[in-house]
C-alpha cells in the first residue's frame, strides 16, 4: 500500500503557512505519503487554529475542501477509538484525551506524522513509527 500515516494538526498547519520555517519540510512529508489518515479531532483542531489566526470562514472552507477532497486523504472513523483512547492515558490527565485519540488511531495505522515532542514521546513508547524521523 505504500507510506501511510496519521497526520497531526501541526503538520497540516505548517504545510499551509508559507512563512513557517517548517513549510517545505511539512509539504515534502505530506507529498511523500501515499495515504493520509486524519482523525476528526485533527480536523477540528486545524479549524480552531485557523480561527485563532484570523482566517475567514470562506478561506477556511476552501482550505478544508482542498484537504478533504484530496484522494490521498481519508478520515478515521473516530467512533472505533473513543474508548480505546482511555487505555493510552497512563498517569496523564483527561486534558490529554485529544492526543490519546490520535495515538489510538496511529497505533493501528503504525505511523504518526507530528512535530509535537510530547506526542512523539508517547507514540515512541507505544512503538509507533514517527515522521519526520528526527525533529530538532
């Protein structure tokens, strides 16, 4: 099937922000994937970040349309992971539920693309392959 990964919010955000220091890397990473799996929570977080940046609803809709209609993108059926996400908390508080949902899906897919160092650390402990392989 090729390279498949769950893509975290920060990868998407960097991939659309031309002034970001990680723009080119994020675009290359996304382009290298044969399939992109997006948890619904990533879509919501992405929209919340666009809103916080002052992006208009019309522009956000255009951006989301390009992402969601991309043939490489599939939305994860989050219902399957709502309860298993609780098994991934360890000693963390409930505020980490969003990340636990992403991890539950990535655990099944096998690969997670993120720049979030705490999420990468948790994923590594679960044996999930990480993209990019190294984050500075």
